C-alpha cells in the first residue's frame, strides 16, 4: 500500500483556510426573490360553459314527419324525425319542457293493437309502438321482434294542450289546441261517424300510389276529436290516405 508523503497535508490545509477567509469577505449578497403579482386567495377564472341550444326553445312545432324545436325568433334550433329513436326524442323533449316524462307500458290488445310504450307529459305524449307479434295460442303473449317499422314511422305524438312547461305546442300553420276547429276546412269523413272530427293541417310528400280515392297517400298533422266525449288533439304522423285513426 502506498504511503502519503508526510509533508503534503499541512500546505493543503493552510491553503484551504486562506481561501475560506478570503472568500468570506467578498461573497455577493443573495438576490431578492420576486413575489408573484397575485393577491392571496385569488383563483383563475373558470371557463364559461357553452349554453345548451335547447334552452332557447320556446315552441315545439308538430310537422308531418317530425318535430321542429323553435326559438323566439322563429329559427329552428333542433329537429327530430318521427323515425328517430324514441328515447332520444323523449330526452330532448324533457330538456325543452323542463321535466321528465312519466312512462306507461301498454301490453297491447290481441290482435288489434301492438305492445306500446307511452311517454306522458301534462298534455303531450310520445307513443312508441313496438315491432313484434302475439303468439298463436291461448295465452296470446306479445313477442318483441327486432326490425324496421315498415308500415309507419317509429313514433307518434299527440298534444292536448297549447303549451307544456311554458313552451308552446303548435302545428306548422300555427294552429294550437283551443283554436276554433269549426273554422277549418277539409274535414275527413271517419268510419266512426260524424262525432269523429279529423282535419289535416299540414300534409307531407306523397309516399306512393293513392290507396283511398281522393286522399293523398302521405303523412299529415291532423286535429282530431275522437268521439263525442273526447278532447281535441293534434296528432302526427297520420296517413289519412291509408287508414283513419
């Protein structure tokens, strides 16, 4: 093992001590630390959330093929086809009307009416009839079937009031429940007799060849009174050229 020279330690220690003395006399003062120019407790402003366009809707306009959601200036903010998913339509209307719908499940009447889900607000409903069939046995149970609705559009709506949650409900021509039905032209004869009142307010494009003489094969918005004790309704879509309601 190599040995250190006996004379090396003293000069190094002496030099180190001298440097420490010299440096202690000329060390620069520390620069002051600048404080951020922010008042205590002040937070950065949060981003303002974008307004929901549906909040500006003041009227739901029932058209032959769907719903127009309109603001106070008459601009269409959003729209739904009656072929859209029923839940999507109901969720949109819940925002517009300011409340959720009550849900009613109807088993159907064999073999006259299919199973149906009805979404209710006070004076307005969305009716979703389901694809499927009744079993051909004593039980006559309904069997759901996945597939497109080839006969009619996916949902039907009915309004029994001129407004829901402060939002107006009208036909495309401005007619609303409470307006004078007797002043309307174009009544349609109904198999139920004269106590049934049906008047088309707006009719969409023809869907095919005429099926009932003198009636367009097309969807309409109608105002109807379904019998002597019934209240008027705005209903769509209804193809008066294929059947009556």
